[in-house]
C-alpha cells in the first residue's frame, strides 16, 4: 500500500490499452490527476501517491471469459489495496465484445467481489458520435449493427440492442434506464434505479444522448460501488468527489520534453484508421505497409521496416491497416488469432528496434497494437497529459527513460490525426 496520506479515490479497470488512455483522458479533463498502469503492477514501486485516479489497462476484451474475469478481479484487488473508494469497469464506446463475452461476465464478477447488487452499463460517448436511446447504440446516425463495426475482424457487432447483447453474457437480469428518467435529472434517475432494483434488475443499460445526460448519470451514481461503461459516463464522477470535499480541481502535470525521432505505427483495420492512413499517404509522407502473409512466410519484414525508417529524415508511418475485405482474406489463410499475433509481434519488435536507434515519440493506432508496443518498450505506467483529439491524450512513460506516446483507439481521431499527434508530442501547437 501507498504510505502517503493522499490516496487515490477512483480505481478503474479497462479491457484494452487505448480504452484505458481514453478513460484517463476524461478523468484528467475533470480535474483528477491520473496514472495508467500497463497491466497489473506486481510491486509497490509505482508513484501512485499523487494520483486521484488509477486506470489499470488490461488486454482482456478478446481473451476467454475466465481469463478476463481472473485478471479483472486481480486488478480490483490491487486497486483496493491502493485505497480506491469507487470502481469503474471501462469497455469500448461501441460495446464491442466477442459473441461469448466479456463485458457481462466481468461485470458480474466485479459486482460479486464488491458485494453490490446493482450497476449501470453506459457506453455512450456523444463527443465521438456514440449515443444510446431506448437501449440501442448508435454510431453517428447509424445503428451499431449497421455501422462499420458489423465488419470488425475480432469483435463484429451485429445487434444494436444492448440489453439483448448484455443478457447473453450474464445470468444477472438486465434492464433499461430510459431516457425519460434521465431527462428529468439526478433525483429522477435515483428513483428509477431504486425501482429497477426492487424489480430485481441487476444491470441497467442507460440511455444517453448528450454530455449533459452523462453528467446526470455520473451524479446519480455517487453511491454505487461500481459503474461500467465507456469513458463518457466517467466525466460525471470527479464532481461527486469534489462536492464531497475529497477532490481539488487539479491540472495535469506537464509532460516532460523528449527529444528524438517520432514514428507512427498503425495496426487497426477500423474505418477511421484506414482514413488516417490514406490522408498520410495522400500527403506523400513516407510509409511502409506490413504484409501479414510475408510475416507468415518468415520474410525479414521487421528488418526491412527498420531500415526504411532509418533511411528517412522525415517521420514515417509503418502500417498493417487494410480494408475489411483484405483482412478477412488474410484471416482465412492464416486464421484470425495467428494473423493478429503476427502483426502485433512485428509492430512491437519494430517499436523496440526503433527505440534502440533513438526513437522516443510513438503514435500508435489500435488497441491490440498499442498493447504490443508498450509491452515491447517495457513501459509499466503512463502519466496522462493534455488531449490531442477526443478520447486520445498525450502520455509519457513514468518508470523508464522518458518516452512520449499517443495511443489511439482504431475508431478515434480526426483524418489528420497522425501528423497532429506527432506535432503535439514534439511540443507543437498546431
């Protein structure tokens, strides 16, 4: 345990690495000093004394449910040891999971461990176009099941009815906290929560169409030991601690200035990342595509990528991003798991090799890719800095020689995100 009298208030468990930075970014914007750990810490050497919130980044979204549950419970135990008072289980704002889980199973296990009989589930993030109405998730103007997420290579989402989706993953009764109540404010929401609990509902999907709705939900959840959702609903939590006199409005510490080259590594096959790759290439910036089939044949892809980067005087994009059709073709030949592992391992190896050559600033697209890169760089924790784009902050490694990173969910970021992020990590203002 931390010996300091200041103890973190909010303990968070995220099911992937970019989702963790997304959540940490939201908490920093709310005035909570936040650190993110890469996996579950195994010792007490991380500097948690000055943190108001801790986000443990797991890689549990696509693992077998039993593994995800075990890791999440271990993370909960560690966060409780740090003194956290309330807990947040973070998953993607598109609610994506495998057909077998793991959102429901992990939520159920965390509820049991905390001894609570009720929680909310709200993935809404209106800033990025994710809203929930009558329990149905929309991505911009389309139902989730009609968005690009229906073609996701690992977690295809073909049902927008979140009550139905979540009920397949848990034995606990799932219900709906309708917009009608949320629009009436926190007192009405608390009354409806009491009614749902009395009816035996244990997890309620919460509608939300705006940031105001998320603030209402956050205020309504102040007594719940556990809240689950996307990062959006977390924006209402800091004020609960502030109203209770437990939290001062603190700005994030400035990130260190880091010299050295910058690199962009993209493994996501999302529509947004495909667009960002296209913008980079259309600007005639140097780029090199990683071919999973060449990796499978044992060709020296990593070595060629390192040589390509080092031969350029400009920032370089190394990417495995491709269209859903191309991804499915590769998966058909190699298998879904092997195809993903080959790309992740290659991009992690490239990151480690470039670090040895002096690269200290990394922009990474994709949750799985981000996990591979931070592990390859032996980073155990991140300091969270200012926002680059909604859901994506600048970060700095804490326990290693300083490195600056922008870890981006595949679905996030403006079309020019790669160039913008490199500029921000270099201390630019554009």
